């Protein structure tokens, strides 16, 4: 008797392949399977293509590469309100850039950004958000609950409503230094849910105690994509338990961050280490630290592509944060 294929485990699709490339956006956008292309800083070449996003973070690398996301098969794209999106092979890229002057501060701007993104997701098959990035200006300005990052956390939570009631995606939230008070949020979603991964060395962010703000940060430490072995790693810093460690000690913070990254790989049942296929980003608060971060990572993670960006971490005492990808 011929076996039905219902018993066969469907082959997992390929995760979007993320890489850094030295090329022009037009050339990369012309290639088939290009889901998204990112430029960094004020000098980045622009494009009106919805798959293009100019990120408001300056890079310390010269020349500055593009970040490219590729999927198998054809890609469609469009715009909806302030949201730009593209989709292919079950994956969705969506991004929104809002001017705070038009939306009234970090809280209301975050709420509007998340509301618009969630509205788009509700119309799409690819509604399972795997990974989110958030960039806003002056992230540490203001004391206590009125710190801009904490206001952003409030607005993000109210804008996302119940969309992530089953659990938050992996995320990064970083402060930019662009002149314009823009909030940028972009995401990767899929037509299947991923698996959230937490770090046993860290308190889950959504359980952070009250001292970190009214609304705990809504993110998972990492997400195992519904694909052939790929881990999307959230912004990871020198946080142990819920506390920042090694105040004012850059190299010790970097060491603790790498320990956290390894703990995450282990928690995700992945083999240890990063390789030439595992692109990372290092967000560095003080420009004078950039060469030290570069040398440290060259030494400890030889051959791993690392994009060095000027970005403020959402806790004043943290000097560096790393996020990125690990493929099988
Ligand atoms: C931390 O471990 C550092 O608000 O989305 C890292 C990743 C951090 C994401 C977010 C915040 C966020 O708490 C801060």
C-alpha cells in the first residue's frame, strides 16, 4: 500500500539568510529572494523600495556594509499606512519609522508604531512575530519612570495589545543619535510560530521587578525559528539575574555578555560557539570604546562577522550589547 505523506515530517524551510555585504542597495534589491536590505547611518544610500530600511544608527566600520536578508523564492512587497513590508517563502519583513513630533513623545509614538504593525500582521498569513528591533533617540533621557526607554516600554505594551499574549518575540531596543526624533521598529514574522528561548542565568525580562519601570520589557531572550536550525538572539548584555554587572568595566561586561550568549545557545540545545555564518551586531555606547570592542570580539570570536554600531543601551550603566543570529 502506498504510504500517505501525512506521516512524513514536512521538511523545515530555510531560515532567512542574514549577511553583511559591501554592495549597492540597488544591486542587492535586484537579486531574487532579497527580503530586506538595511543601510546604517546618515551616509547610507537611499532607496524607495519597501524592502529598504535606512537605520538611524551609525556604524564604526569603514566602509559600512549593508545587512541583507534573503529567502528562497519570489518576494512581494508593499506599503500600508506608515508600514513598509515584504514577504516570501512564509517570511515577512515589516518596518515603521515615525517622527515623535507627529505622535507626541516616546510612549504614544511606540503605541502607534506597534498598533500599525499589528494591524498589518492581522491581514497576513505570516502573523507569528519571531524577532523585533526598536531604535529610538535619547533612550536614557529622564529619571525613573519617565526615562524615555521606560515610556517606550509603556507604549510598546499598549500598542501590541493582546497580540503577544502567548509570549513575546526576541527583541532589541537601542538608542540612536540621529538628529531627527524618529522611532524605528522592524520585525521578522513567519507563518508558523517559533520557540521562545530563555537564559537560565537571567530573570526573564517580562518578570523584571518594579525598579526597572511600570511595564517590564516585553521580549524573549531568543527565538528558535520555525526553520532548519536558526536562533534569533535578542539584545544581550552583562545582566545576571535582573541586575547589571561590571559597571564601568567594558571588558568585563563583554566577557559576561559572551557568557550569556553561550548560555542561550545551550538553552536552545545548540552546539557552542559562533562562526562565519553567524552575523552579530555589537552596540557600543561610547565611540572611544569601539576599537576595544572590535579587538575583544576579533580575539574571542575569530571569523565571526560583527557589525559595530554606535548605540545606547537601555540601562545607563551598560556600555555594550550584542545581538544576532546562529545557524545550525
Ligand atoms: C536587558 O537584558 C537589556 O526592551 O526590547 C535587551 C533586549 C534589553 C531587548 C527591549 C531590552 C530589550 O534587559 C536590555
